[in-house]
């Protein structure tokens, strides 16, 4: 993170919620832009970059899951979804589409603030000395540990904030299993089966990027009874 105030985009069709969140987040040191629906957000995103997007799932017209999928086509900007309480399937679909986290409505603004800060802390920091990079090879894919970058040939592979953090966690101990509980803890999530399920979804998404056959993973393996393990060449 730099000394520049992070710029957030709030997307919600409820004007009252947009206004409350905008005022609350600005009081807590953020620059905030608000959009009333997905179409409005698309226009804003065509001309501005953001540090994080807070996105309501249930909106008239295009929903938040579809917009998240659109964002992921060109950007790794973190996405926080706001979902209806109890709509577990919506949360899973959102995570599969590329969201980094979710928060069920109604929620306390302070909890949203804590989750936003946790996501922003997980974003890769620029490295001061990159002269001797440490690289893991995953078939045709290279992962630069120091820079937190992934490449396939000359083409960079985009990682979301959560995927980047997962790679940093696994690359600390390649060849060793990391439990789902440990991953939840390292990602700054609350404990519980729901969060472990969310981690499973993130692992599935990451496998799609690094495995030739995600259903039979070679490099990001499931270790029965122990968790997940990164097994580079």
C-alpha cells in the first residue's frame, strides 16, 4: 500500500446504502465513487482504475455476479460482494466468478471496513530489490515469488488478490501440505466451515489457471486429511 488514499467503487441500486457507505468510507480515509447499477459501473470502469470494488449481488438488470465475471476478463482489482443473508449459492457463484470475499446483508459498516482493509493488505507490495528473483516452475508456468507474478511464456497471468495471497502462502513451503484451517487464518477470514468452503472455491479457480487438467491437478494437489500442497517441478 502507498500513502495515497485507496480509491473504492461502490455499486448498489439502493441510494440510501450508497450514500451511507460513501460517507462512512470517506470518513475512514478512502476516496469513494458510487454507481447505481452494473451499466453505470461499466461506464465508470471504462475510464477509471480502483483499488477495490464493493458490489451488490442483487440489482435490477445485470447482477453483481455477471459484473464480477466481466471485471475479471481484464482486471485483477479486488471485489467484495454484498449478498442477501442466507443466500449461500449466490456467494459461491460470486467467488467462482472471481470475487475475493463476500459480506451478508444486513451488516455493520465497521465489519465491511475491516474486510476491505484485510483485502487491501493482501495485495502484493512492490519489491525493492528484484535483482535475484526466486522462481517456481509449474510446467509451462513460472511464478516469481519475490514479485508475486505469474507468467506463461511471455504472457502474464492475472491473479486476484486472494489467488496472489494463496500463491504466497504455498510458495513459502512448497512440497508441504497446508491445512484449510491454516489457509482461512492466513487469508484473514473468520473461522468456520463456510469460510473453508470459500477457500475450496478459490483453490478451484487457481487450479484453472495453473493446471492443464484442473480436475486432475498436478501442481496444486489435495492431500487427503492434510489440506492442499503446491508441488512445483
